[in-house]
């Protein structure tokens, strides 16, 4: 690490600095988490509206399945290109300010989509640029939010808070598609899914603004160097990249995380294109339905995520995280296979509900594992690396799946790629590091 790397020694709270979660007085962490939770829920409600409409809008603008897949890939490309650098930025700066800037970027990008569409100026290039900008904001916001959570929450409450956030996120994402199918699309039109999405970023930004500045020096007993030893001036871009890769190297020195991220990357490379591209194509081509039909599918999908997250909270909190994630990867692949045989909307909704039951087995223990194993000052880089792993591979997967969909039947895609995804999880159980992880 660089000479300004954080030390791992406990330090008393300096005079005039608000105490953090590890101090006796605390700083009202529950109130701070309530603001963070509110913005998180509202923002994910908007995300669910975006996910309902974006593939159909891309297909309308481009008229091509392969080009639509490439546009969906653009939504995830910034994570692949900028994720590691975003982690350095998050770790160097006030995470609250990073989140505010990210929400401003996301609001501007999301609002431009209906504005251009309604004025007849939404070209494939313009849509792609808006999607790329929106994803750039997410590439900054997501690791910053994950990294600020341990600064707010005492370590013994991290698992409970992570599960609570996940439950609330999925509840919001159930409500979004349901309202889209019943009210928003029939009454306002599908383009205003994106108008409402933009508004949610404003609300989320206001919630972040309500957070008091955080005393990062006491987070998890990990301290930053004294102020006079920190880098206060901008560093050349080359050193930022160097620090980014040093941070990635430090995270990957943890054997369990290194192995786990490799298998998660393979899982996402094979399967996320099925969710982002092949499933809405199945709704359109095999079922002959549009945005409202896909909204109904998404409602059952997120309802399954909500039910499984609640079940994990009740029954699975004490399961070994690494092995739980591998079980989730196996089920993630296997539960895509039945989509090859779905012929009605009800069958597809049931299949997606069952598929969703597997995903919290990956998502929740992954977040807790990183928060527990990685030192606090490196949380931004750690979660940025996860962002690269998940959304970077999704970018590649969406582009490839769109290309394959013009050459291979949808049934074949679901059967073959789903089986290969399950094989990744089984392969993980043969890895000695993961097999012995607690």
C-alpha cells in the first residue's frame, strides 16, 4: 500500500470529533441508519421501474435484439471500466459527499431519457449515453453506501442491518413492478417509468444529505493517519490507478474472498444475461406481451427475493457464508433451466419466483463476509471490486446473450447456460479454500 495507507491500530476519538459506533456515547447510529434506509428503499423502488422498462425501450429505439443487448451492457460497463478507481475515490473522500454527487449524476441521466423521448430526440446513441452516465453514478454510489454502513453500525449489528436493508430493498422492488403493471404503464405510459425513477434519486439524495458527517477514525476500531499525514491535494491519475490496483491486491490477499469472487464472476458471466435480456425477450416473443407483462413477471421475481431474504434472516444467519454462497450459485443456475419450457405468463411467473429464492443465499452472506474480513478503510475498494465482479460481468453477459438470441433459440439458451451456471457452484465445492471456510 502507499505511504498514506490507513493503520490498523485503535485510536481514541480526537477532541471535537463526533464519536463513532465504537465509542461509549455513540452518535445516534440508528437515526443515521434510518435515513440511509429510507433513501435506499426509495432508490430501489425507482430502480425496479427502470428495470421493467429499459429493455423494451432499447428494443423500440434500436429495432434489434443484439443492439438492445449492447445497450443493456452499457448500463453495466462503467463498473468494469471504473470500478477499481471508484473504490479508491470512495476510500479517499467523504463517503457521504460521494453519495450526494452520485445521486446528482443519476438524477440527471435518468431525467434525460423521458425528456429526449417526448421531444423525439431519443436516438440509440443518446439512450446509450444516458444509461452509461446512470451506471457511472451507481458505480460510485454502491460501494460508498456499502462502505459507509460499517462506519455507522456497530460490528455486532452488521448482519442484522444487512439483512434488513436487503429485505426492504426487495419489498420496494416488489412494489415497483406491481404499480407499473396496474397503474403507471396503463395510466401514464411506459416512458414515465423513467420519470419516476429520476424523482427517486432526488429523494435518495435528500436522505443522504440528512446524514451527519461521520467520524471515520473510529469505524470498527480502524483509524486513518493523522490529518497532517494524509494526501490533501489531487494525485496524478497514474497514482490513482496504482493505488486502485494495490487496494485490489490487498483485498485479494484474503484467500476466501479471492476464490469466492472468481466463482461469483463466472456465475454472473453465464447467467445475468438470461435475466436482463433473455427473460424480457421470452415475454415479448413467446408470450406476445409487452412492458405490463414483464412487470408482472418482475413482481413475482422480487416477491421471491423478499420471501427468501426473510427466510434467510430467520433460519440462515448462522450458516457458514462461503458455503452458503456456493449453494446459492448452484441453485441460481438450476432454477433458470425451467424457463426453457414456460409457455404461459403464469408458468413464467412461477419459474421466476422459484429462481429468486436462490439469490439471497448469494447476496446477503457476500456483503456480511466482506464487511467482516476487510479492514474498514479498504471497504470502498472491496465493494468496488464486488461491483466490478457482478456488474462488469453482467455487461459482458448482456451483450453476448443479445448476440446469441439472434442465433440460438431462447429455450436452448436457458437450458445450456443455466446448467453451466450450476456447474460453477459444484466446482466451487471442490475448491479447498472454500470447502474449509467457516
